[in-house]
C-alpha cells in the first residue's frame, strides 16, 4: 500500500509537479427526531494534483493506490495553461485548533443533550442535532510544502416551533458551533428560545405598512449576506464578470469587511489554506471601498493580483476560492424595532448579479413583542451593503460570519 | 455477512449494511479553461444496528470489521422507541443499462464540451462568460440485512449545466440550462440545439425583461415550475418525518385541492430526466408509486421502515442516503402532478393579466406550508397572449391556499431533473407535471 510521500516521489520521478491534499475525519453525531439516529464516522481521502508543461491532472480516492495513473489520464486530456503552477512553501504559524479528542467530544455531546431536554420543556422541538469531530488536514507537494493540522469542532442545532391555541409558528432554527466546547454559550440559545415562545405564543399579524428599514440579526445576515457576498468577492468571479462588485468603488463609508481565518475558536479558522499556504487576514472592504478580492494561487497568477491564500476544497475536488470567517465592522450605531431573524430561499438568488427575492420567515416587532406573518425581502447585494445604517448589539459568530446585528434601509420589504 | 452475524450475537435485533462505490467524473469548460475537476472513486460502507430500541451507525471508508459493529452499538443510545417494518428475505440484482454509451475518452468528452462552448458564444456577442459543467456518476450499491435481503444495483446518473453571463451596458444577465439523465451520455440523450435555443431565450429575456410589479396575479406554471411546486411545496410536506410536524399529517383523508389534482412520487418513470431512479431504496425496500394527493384528497405519506411502522402504512421505498457517510432519511424520487384534460392554449386563452412561469431558479418550503421559488424565465400574459419577458421574478405562498386556487391542468407533461437538499444530504430527483393554472399567486419582483 502506498503512502503520501512515496506517491509524491513517484510523480516527481516521472517529471510531474505534484501535491496531495489529505483529509481524515472522525466524527460522532447524534440526531434526535421521532427516532434517534446516531453515527460514528471515519473517513479518509486523498486528492492528487499533478502538473506538467502547464497541463493539470487531478484524481481522488479513499486509497492512494492507482491515484497517480488516474491523475495522469486527467492531465493528458487537459488544456495547457501557463498559470497551472503549484505554490512554493511559506512559513505557517500554527494555531491550536484541536480542543478535544473524539471520546471527550462524545461525552460533551451527552452533556449538551441535557440542554436539548430543557428546550423540549419550553417549545415543540422537531429535531436536535449534535456533532463532535476531529479533522486532520495535510498538504504535501514536490515544491516543498509539508503542513499538517488537527482541528476539532463541536456543534448543536435545533429546529422547533411554537404552538398556541390558534396557530403554529414557522419552523425556527438555532445553531451554535465552536472549535472549543467551552465557548458554546448554551444559555444564550435557551434565552432565544424563551423569547421566541413569548413572541410566537401570540397570534402573528400581517405587516400593513411598507418598511423603510429593518434590523437583520447575525443569523439572518449569515443566511442572506454571506452567500451573496462570498460569491461576489471571489477574484475568479470578478475576473469573469460574474459579480456586481467593482474594485475601488465605494459602497458604504461606514462599512469594513475582513476575511479573518485567525479566530481560533471560530468554526472556519485555519492556520493554512487547502494549498498549504499560511492564513492571513484580508481586508476586503475598507472605509466602504472594495479594496481586495479573495484568491488562490491560480487566480492570483492569472490576474496578477495578491494571493490572499483563500483556497478551499475537500479531497474530491480541485481548490476553489472561499472566504473563511467574514468579520463585519460598522462605525455607527442604529436601532430598529422590526427584526428579521431567518430567511429562506437564498439559493434561488442570482449570484452573478447579486439579485435576491427571499422570504423572511421569522420576523418580529421587538418593542411590541409580536410576530409578523412571512415577509418578502428583495433587492440586490449592493443595495444590502449600501443600505447598512448602523450596528445593533455586540458582534457574534454564526457559521462563518462574525458580525453584530445590522440595521439596513433601502431594500424592498413587504 | 460476518458483521451482521456479529451484530446479532452482540444483541442487535436488526442490522443492515450498505456498500457504495461511486466512480465520479466532472469536467469543466469555461471561456478559457478546460479542466478535469473531479476524477476518482469514493468507496465505503454504512453499518446500522438496531440495539435495545435505538439506531447506531458506523460509516467508514475502510473495510468493515467486528470493531465497527462495537462502534455502532456504542453510539446506539436514545429513548429505546425505534420500531420498524421487517421485510421477507430477497435476493435481486438490478442493472439499468444506458441507451447511449459513455465509451468516449475524457479528451473526446472535453472536445464535445468545447464545441458547445463555441456554440454558446456564437449565440450573442453580449455573452461574456460561460461555465459548462459535465458530470457522470457511476453507482454500484450493495445492501445486506439480517432478514437475508441481498440487493445489488448498478446505474449511472449523468448530465451537464451551461451557465452564461451576458452584459449589455450596465445590465448583467445570467441564465442557465441544466439537464441530467439515467439513459447514458447526456450530450447524445438531449437535443443540444434545443438546449442552446433555450439558453439564448433566457439570456435575451433577462436583458430585455422588465421587473414585474409585486402583487397577486393569475399564474400559469409550466412543467419545470409545476415540478418544483410538486416537489418543494407538496412533496416535502408529505415526507413522513417532516409531515408529522407539518400540515399534511392532520389532513390525511381530507380534500385539499380540486378533484382533478393528483400528485404522485414514483421510483422510476420512462422519461429521460427522471433521475430520482430508486428501484430499491437504501433500506433494501422495493419502490412503489406513492399517491400523495389522489383526486384532491391527501392519500398517503412517503415513508422509511420506521415511519411505515409508526403510521401503519405499507412501505413506499423512500429511504435514501446521499452516500455511506449519511444516515438514511425519507426523500422523494420522481414527484409530479398528473396531467388532465386542457390544452396549453385553452389554459392561457382567458388570462387577462397574468404571468407565465417557465423555469425556476430553485425553491424552498417550510413544514408550516410556506414556499418560495426563484424564477429565471417568466413572461407577462395580457389578454390571453404572451406580451413581454420578465426579469428575476420570485413567487411565494401557502401550499394549501395555492392548491385550492388551481383552476385547470393541461395534457402536456414533462419531467425535469434536480438535486434535492435535506439535512445536509443531496440526492438526484425528478420533478414534473403539466401546465397548471393558479388563479391567485403572490408574485414578488426585484427592486432595481
């Protein structure tokens, strides 16, 4: 049976530049609905990239055997491209991203399940999902890259509704995740569930007036803003005219957006990207101006722009460009009593133009503590960024977003 | 199967194991790149034990061993309430042979894609970028259970998508056409001239299209949109795991739509895009047609072994998993409205002001019955005639209200392919139906 270094050497001997990306995952999951479905997962896989004379070959598998032959088949069919180059090594400053091993993670899940039981006393729980995982990532190449990292992640999510005498609320989701179990604030989830019970325990009303501005919670922003912005801030999409954003344009002087992979406890933190290059903090929007697009080695070389080390992949695919943790900073403070906490249908947006038309399924009036029936929110990414009036509350992590709630005007809410 | 015997020895009342081998090829051609994006083999197993009334899974990319049985039993904790339907012993081998062979080399397939790219650019000089993605996924599945069921299945799902972005002055248009099939090499299964015509029509429609004023309209849903409605707005509500917390469970046996409305989920259909092909599901159960709505009445729900027992309903064969990494959950297969008596012309003739919704850009639903779809190709109807293309339309509403608003269903019928996401798992599905006229539908526009 082959090992990574043998395959790399064999490729080198045949005259190829080569790189292996390996991921090894061990995970325990508990999923509770009407029935429990619990899993113990072990997975290992390898992605092999080879380059010769500008031609690129790729193959993946759960075993290394025959991978090189498959990659050579791919290479023979591919088109020559002078920007197909593997990166050279750079110094990586390792962060500690592993906070538990899998058996400790499983014990922690059992503790978290007590919170799930408490929430079941408050609202009608539809499903609970717990996960604890250890992930080992390794990148080795003929160019001298040889980096490896262990990461942990624990997460909890819950879907529930609130039933009153007259109606049932829409399904409400809560989610929390961290590399470090100590950072999971379960009380905050319980407080939120209590608030939802109070608000959705009353009859939902139809919003009669047209709104000029609303407050999006961090969760709603993670659902709406993050996918649209992530696509639009890719250097590949910028180069190919598939983004509404333009370099150098000022969108909103109050706004700063940073891609920050260095927050060690955040779910998407990493010491290096999936090409083995050191993580760095990238300011994307500075004082409201678009100053940088995210890139990987290929798109950096092709466009002559900085490599932001934003390569992302799993072992079965070639590297693509993806943000790590998007940190949003807004100077001014602002408040609005209408709160949007959950949107649905974001995947129906046009990611090339930034246009969206989504349903805000969880919306309430903070002051009057009453919920509204579903609203339609439509506009485009630029309107969304341009319309940010100010921040409300402290920054929170939700998925790969680190942001306060934001008050936004100028989008169509009806 | 030694691990299944070991599971029984250790006290499991039931155990099954799924082996999956997926041979995957993905090719990408853009305006200036030709890449083999994915080429490889994904192989592993998922062992499941029912131990003291709880499920425990062990999934791995390795070879199954007695240690894996112990791991599965170790995670089988819960409320000890799992009860399932048991099946009689059965051995079967199913091979769905493609009508059009895949016997071209990777290079030849890339050559075919390059020709398509050139044809796309020849459609209009306003097209600035194109992304063509070709895929073929060869499935080899084996299923074994302690009931002595041994099922083997081999089939291929393949397809392509073409996304083109055009620019005219400051207006950006982005449109796509996506096709998938179980019948073989997709560039031969589908008529590529028709595909390119469709792409051109969508690009032109978006560049010239006007934004519809948000409001309530009479809507004609074309087969692609009807399919997404059948899938998103009705089918998901009929998945028993969602239904028990949703609106359909309590409506079983009740009339919720006109008598001419019938919605079915089928394991296989003789349509080239019916990629929800599931002759046996991932619990080794034979697939059968499930009549979700029959003559306007909620008839039955889609089930797995657990929910068949829970509801006292005959198994439908809807338990599916994306691959060995995931647990089996209830999924749709090919979901569609059945056709009725009207012609398309008759349906559109008496619409004074309405919208024709031709092609969706995805959709979503909630168990409480709300749905939301994006639409990439739509037209304004005025006095019974198509008057203008519309740009970036969205529709939303309540399933029960919308079903009640159906006034006519056409004879014309088609099935489209899709990939459905649920609980982080994606599986191929077919969706479809005829033209359906909805008297009142909430249509949302985009502020520009």
